[in-house]
C-alpha cells in the first residue's frame, strides 16, 4: 500500500506541476510580462529576436505606476492602439501593475507562488484571478496588441479555464 501511495505521489507530482505550464506560458509572454515588471518601474520593449530591452525615452512608472511623477503613460498611450507600426499601443488606464505582481524574469515557480498568494495578487481568490483575465482591458489588450506585436498564446477564455483547472487540481507549483 505504502509503495503504491508513493508511486502515485511520484506520478502525481510532475503531472500536477505541469498543470501550471499553460498558465505560465501566457503570464511569461512579453505581452503580459512587459508590463508586469519589478519595483524599478521600467516597462519593457520587445526586440525582434524575442529578447527585451528597457522602455525608451527614460520612461519611469514611479510609485504611481502610471508615471504621474515624471511623464504620465497616458501622454503617449491612449485608450486604443495607435494603428501606425511602432506607434504606442493603448487601452484604458494604461499603467504598470503593483511591483508584487512582477512576472518578468521570474521562474514558473515564483510566478505560480505569487499568483495564488492574496498578499501579492490584489487580494483575489483564484476564481477572481480567472475572472480578471477575461474582463480587464489591459489583460485583453495582450490578445489584441495591434500591428507588429505577437499576441499572447491562446485566448483569454482558454487562459481562465487553465487557471481554474490548475486551481481545482490543487494549485500546486512546479
Ligand atoms: C499595460 C500594462 C499591462 C499589461 C500589458 C498586462 N497587465 Fe496584468 N495588470 C496590470 C495592472 C495595472 C494590474 C493591477 C490591476 C488590479 O490589481 O486591479 C494587473 C493585474 C493583473 C492580474 C491580477 C493580479 C495577479 O497577479 O493575479 C492578472 C491575473 C493579470 N494582470 C493578467 C495579465 C495577463 C494574462 C496579461 C497578458 C495577456 C496582462 N496581465 C497584461 C497591467 C497590465
Ligand atoms: C513618450 C511616449 C511614451 C510614454 C510617456 C510611455 N510610453 Fe510606453 N510606449 C511608447 C511607444 C512609442 C511604444 C511602442 C514601442 C515599440 O513597440 O517599438 C511603447 C510601448 C510600451 C510597451 C510595450 C508593449 C509591448 O508589449 O510591446 C509597454 C509595456 C509600455 N509602453 C508601457 C508604458 C508605461 C507603463 C508607461 C508609463 C509609465 C509608458 N509606457 C509611457 C511610448 C511611450
């Protein structure tokens, strides 16, 4: 019995860890991670080879996470995408998330742990996190990023379903 249980655990371990993989693929994508950056508050721009660089023009989001202290994001980022290639993309209330929601340069395990931690996810249950993904204009922008930008993988609905499936499977982390 004990051996069987241990075998089951060994099998469940990697399988459960994999459940977070489809969620990680979205959150770590540049269309999401370029905004989900650390306390330095410098958004990221994507290079053609898939790497990133700091946002140009010395943009600093500051404590406000909207650049109020220096140059507000809304100076250039409107409520919709600038249709010209290289123009600033847009969605309502363009801003960086709070620093504790950082995903850029974080491992799957780190992102997983913080996503389910109400102290670091805006006080949400995982159902509320999934709901945010299908309703928030900044998240939805990640799938409609305008000319010259790859959208995040899959769809908002598939991502929400993957979050709920991972939650139901026990929200284990890789
Ligand atoms: C323009 C910047 C921006 C982009 C791009 C962006 N986000 Fe966010 N995100 C935010 C802001 C601001 C918040 C904080 C909103 C809040 O807590 O109410 C946030 C919070 C979140 C949260 C809730 C907090 C948490 O950690 O659970 C989720 C989930 C989320 N974003 C998912 C995404 C996904 C998925 C993408 C890409 C498809 C994405 N975001 C792209 C700005 C952005
Ligand atoms: C002076 C104008 C200007 C200001 C101010 C500005 N941006 Fe930008 N931003 C741009 C332009 C132009 C681009 C498009 C660059 C490109 O794709 O080559 C861009 C692109 C971005 C991207 C990349 C989107 C992606 O995934 O491709 C993010 C994220 C971003 N800005 C966040 C912000 C945030 C947050 C602020 C405020 C703290 C801000 N920007 C302030 C002009 C500006």
